[in-house]
C-alpha cells in the first residue's frame, strides 16, 4: 500500500473515531430521551450546583392569614383563606404542594413544582395536566431542576414551559430571556376548564397588565371562584411577579432582569466566575447589592423595607375596606329584599375591587418590584369599593 493511501485511510479512521466520540458526548449532554438531573450536572458545574442546593435552607414557614385577619371574609368559600404560606425555597415546592391543606384534584397543580412534570408535558402532551394528582405526584423525583431553565443543555437559558412560549408567540423576542426564565412560573396564569392546561391571558408587553387580564378572564369565564358570602364570581390572581416587574411604572425593567437582582455574579476561590443559583432575596446577596450602589448609595435593606411597609399598610387598609364592603353586600343579599338586577352591578364592583387588591396581595415582592403599579391597583380597588358602597346606600 502506498504511503499516501495509508495516510488517507488513517486520517479517515481518525475522523470517524472523533465523530463517534463527539456523538457519544453529544448524546450524553443532549439526551432527548430523558431528563438530565441536577445531580448529573454536579461535576461539570459545581458552583452552580452548590449554590442551587442552598435553597433548601429557605425552609421557614410563615402563614399569611395570621397577618391579615380579614382574609376569611375576602376568600370566603375558597381554601386560600385557610392555607396560604409565604413562598419558600424552590426545592421545597414539591413538599409544600403535597402538604398544603388546599385540595388539588388534578396534576396541573404540579405545573410549577417539578422539572419531571414539565418534561412529561413536553414529551407526552397537555393531557398530563388533567391526570389524577396523586398518581402523577408519586412519579416525580426531580425538583425545580436545571432542566426547567436549561432544558438538557446544562448552561444555555431555555424556556421549557410551553404555555409561556405559546402565549407570547412572535412577541417573545421583545422579552429578555432571563425574565422569561423566571416568568415561566412567577406569573399570572389560569387553567383552561376544558383541558386543565395552564394558559396565560395576554400575548405580549402591550396587553400584559391587570386591566387586560381581568377583562379577558371575565369575557372567557376563566380562573373563577364563587365567593362564599356574596356569590360573586371572581378570578383569583395567582402570583404576578413577572407582570408586575415588567409592568407600567417599573423603575428597572429596561436595564435589569430577574437574574441581575436574584442571582448575581460570584467568583469562586479558584477564580471561576459563575451565576449564583441561590434564588432568594437580593438583600442577602452582597455581590448583587454592590451593583446597586451607583444609583442607591444608602442602606438597601432599609430602603426596600420602607417601600414594602408603606405598600403593605395600604394593602391592609384597602383589604379591610374590601372585607367591610363584602360583609355589607352579603347582608343585602341575605335580606332577600333585593332583586338579582339590583345586586348585579354591586357584585361586578366586588369582582373588580377584589381582583385589583388580589393582584397586589398575591404578588410576592410586597411593592419592591413596582410600587407605582401596586398603588395604582390598590387605588382602583378602593374606587370600586367606594362605588359599591354608594350603590348600596342608594338602594
Ligand atoms: C418551575 C417554576 C419556577 C421557576 C421557573 C422559578 N420559580 Fe421561583 N419559585 C417557584 C415556587 C413554586 C416557589 C415557592 C416554593 C414554596 O414556597 O414551596 C418559588 C419561590 C421563589 C422565591 C422565594 C424564595 C424565598 O423564600 O426566599 C424566589 C426569590 C424565587 N422563587 C425567585 C425565582 C427566580 C429569580 C427565578 C428565575 C431565575 C425563578 N424563581 C424561577 C417556582 C419557580
Ligand atoms: C430557575 C431557573 C434556573 C435553574 C433551576 C437553573 N438555572 Fe442555571 N441559569 C439560569 C439563568 C437565568 C442563567 C443566566 C444568568 C445570567 O445571565 O446572569 C443561568 C446560567 C447558568 C450557567 C451559565 C454560566 C453562569 O453561571 O452564568 C450555567 C453553567 C448554569 N446556569 C448551570 C445550571 C445548573 C447546573 C443547574 C442545576 C443544578 C441550573 N443552572 C439551574 C437559571 C436557572
Ligand atoms: C431591581 C431588583 C429586582 C429585580 C430585577 C427583580 N426583583 Fe424580585 N425582588 C426584589 C426585591 C428587593 C424583593 C423583596 C425582597 C425581600 O423582601 O427581602 C423581591 C422579591 C421577590 C420575590 C419574593 C421573595 C420572597 O422571599 O418572598 C420573588 C418570588 C421575586 N422577587 C421574583 C422576581 C422575578 C420573577 C423577577 C423578574 C420578573 C424579579 N423578581 C425581578 C428585587 C428585584
Ligand atoms: C441605573 C440606576 C439604578 C440601578 C443600577 C439600580 N436602581 Fe433601583 N431604582 C432606580 C431609580 C431611579 C428608582 C426610583 C427612584 C428612587 O426611589 O430612588 C429605583 C427604585 C428602586 C426600588 C423601588 C422600586 C419601586 O417601584 O418603588 C427598589 C426596590 C430598587 N430600586 C432596588 C434596586 C436594586 C436591588 C438594585 C441593584 C440590583 C438597583 N435597584 C439598581 C435606579 C437604579
């Protein structure tokens, strides 16, 4: 055999061998047939993994109703008045959803709790949402794992929750991917009655606001609960962090994303830089607070707490007014003296007031994300409450 031919055969062999090795590696990291767990990324991304696991420390249980005694009235007829805790760490969410006293007949309650669930929806279809809760719950092992935000890439930010992609369609390009990543769950969603699947009301930044969402819910009869005291049908706001942070009045949405405040960049002892995967308050992250100083050259914790205190005080004030209005409406209804036509406009105002109040109460930053929008919603709730009281006085 000529030396030249020998070399060609050898290089072909080496090329095939390297393709084979690449294919094996690619297969390992991009396996489409199963979910790659957080545990499996541990060696390749030790710092992301280690910080991600810190979230199990966020295990304090703070029950919300104790701080807001009037919730029994506002949420009468729904289990929210009784079982409602402040959010805890991501990796406790599977435990929390299993232990809450709120009933959950369908598997769709697991939408935001486990990567395994997301993987099931992505591979088996939306019919997974309507399966029986316990059957699916028992099949879940992975918590809110790397897959949820990175699919099987382990590092690239990928949106895996299809309802967000479907709702935004082409408009998804107007968003920052790190905002979308958290917005997959920290958003205002509803379950479609016919299929139990998760859905969003809006289609882009233009209509991602509480007014549009309320009208959409009313027109499409979705997300409703029937109020136990007044019989009003009311859409329940979930946890609209995404909509609030990106909403009108936001001071930072144009230049900071969720990861800038809730993740932050760290440097390990060996000099590696990485994003802190401990998803918690920016106030506990010195590396994040350092980046705020240029614009906020003062004690950030105190500044944030003052804003939150003022928003919470106003939330309690309007919440109490709402509860009083509900009790008055319930008494009118129970008296049997008024017709449905007379009561309906008051019920409509009850629905409007409760929606705007709930949009603030359900949001988890207590005003820190966008206090202007929070005040605007609370003012709208109060206006509707006052109108309802006036209508009752005039009856
Ligand atoms: C798969 C759904 C999901 C995604 C995606 C998600 N979260 Fe969460 N997050 C949750 C749930 C559920 C909880 C509440 C857990 C509990 O209380 O059991 C939570 C709680 C939190 C908390 C409160 C933790 C505490 O007690 O301090 C913060 C902060 C948070 N998430 C930030 C983020 C950020 C930032 C992102 C994006 C990088 C994100 N989350 C993406 C579902 C998600
Ligand atoms: C709730 C969403 C979320 C989860 C869960 C998550 N990540 Fe990330 N990850 C992000 C976001 C957002 C970024 C981009 C951060 C930025 O641009 O500042 C990122 C960045 C990264 C990067 C790029 C390098 C860096 O540090 O910025 C790696 C690698 C990474 N993640 C690995 C992991 C691994 C491994 C896991 C599981 C142990 C994981 N991530 C879990 C949201 C997540
Ligand atoms: C400019 C900084 C900033 C940005 C950007 C930001 N947040 Fe926050 N976020 C905060 C602050 C400050 C708090 C209040 C923390 C506290 O009370 O200790 C907070 C609170 C939260 C909480 C409640 C935490 C808890 O312990 O209950 C969640 C959940 C959350 N943010 C999610 C998000 C999501 C999702 C996004 C993006 C859509 C986002 N944040 C963008 C600053 C930010
Ligand atoms: C480029 C300037 C700039 C940077 C950087 C910046 N902020 Fe701000 N922030 C502002 C301005 C302007 C306001 C509104 C005026 C004010 O209250 O000072 C504001 C307001 C806030 C508010 C109150 C929001 C509201 O709606 O009431 C919080 C909370 C906040 N900033 C947190 C942070 C955190 C945390 C960081 C660092 C991750 C940060 N900011 C970085 C400019 C900035």
